[in-house]
C-alpha cells in the first residue's frame, strides 16, 4: 500500500523560514509524481499553492516555493507571516497505479 | 472567477445510495478534468476520484473502487459522484475541484466549498 508522509507539525517564528517535506514509501519523489501543495485553514476549503513541483498559481504569495529535496517534495515558506498558520497538504500522482494520494498534512504554527 | 458549487449531501443510512453534484461556472467546463476529494471530521484530505475532460478516463481511490462512480455532463456543466453501498467511514465533507488541465494527470487548482455526507443508522 502506497503511503505519502509529511511532518505532523512544525513551528516557526514570524519572519522566519521553514521547509515542509513530502515523501513516498515507494521511493524517491520525482517530477513524474507532479507534487502539488495545498493550504487549509479551519472551516475553509483547501487552497492550491504549488503544482508540478514548483509552479505557483496566480494567487500564490511569492514567499511560497516548491522544490525536490533529497528524494522528497518540499514546500519552503520564507519570511513567514502570522496568516500562514494553517494545515498544509501535499498531493502526489502515481500514474502506473492510476491514483493520486494526499499526505497526512503538516500543522504549521507561527509563534 | 471560477466557481464550483457542490450539492446533494445529507444524512443517509449505511448501505444506501446518494448522488452528489457539482456545477461549474466562469470557465470552459468541458476542457478540464475534475476531481472529488473528501475530508472526514477532524481528519486530513483524501483523494476520491478524477475524470478526464471528456469523461473517457477515470481513476478511483481503493477505498471507493467498485462502490462510487464519477461522471460528468458537459452540456450541463455538471460533475457527479454516485455513491452506493455507503459505509459509516464515508462520512465526510466532499469537495469537487477543477483540474489544472484536461487529463487525469493534472492536480487541482480551484475547489468548491464542499457538501457534507453523513452515513449513520
């Protein structure tokens, strides 16, 4: 069974930098997995941030960036703002298995 | 701006069926794939299914395969999720989301606000 894993929680200070990661138990995450990242705040629908590893949507703040790092997908927030406190989810595509999978989410606290 | 509005949620007994709908507007509906994603109370996001722009290809999560069917009517700008043999662990908010492109290899960009399904006796 394929499992996508994220850090359950991270804490960062305002103005700081933090990197969230997303790994797969099937091996290294690559661009073929088309990593996507989403932000969700309590009581709201998720909002897309990053697609195809590192591409930003028109509404994505410049402080968010996506990459591949050491066999994992990564989301880096630089110059964190209080409003960035939220749950973050990665999504990976497994074309051979004909499915998409979300990670369990990372709760980011800005403190 | 792009809009997706889900409907059809409600309370249903285990073993029964329910059909969700999602109407899209302010974008060329027939040119994009569409996903269903769900979120159980207090839990994370779970991808459910995707259908290609023309309905010719579909993927399903293992947890719903054989019970749920995704379909679309491009003449009505509407996406559907037929849910049969419902179980208590299908209880969740169900979101529809527009794919970034026409095929099943594209993730989501715009999401609806969700519709709540409760499966309980």
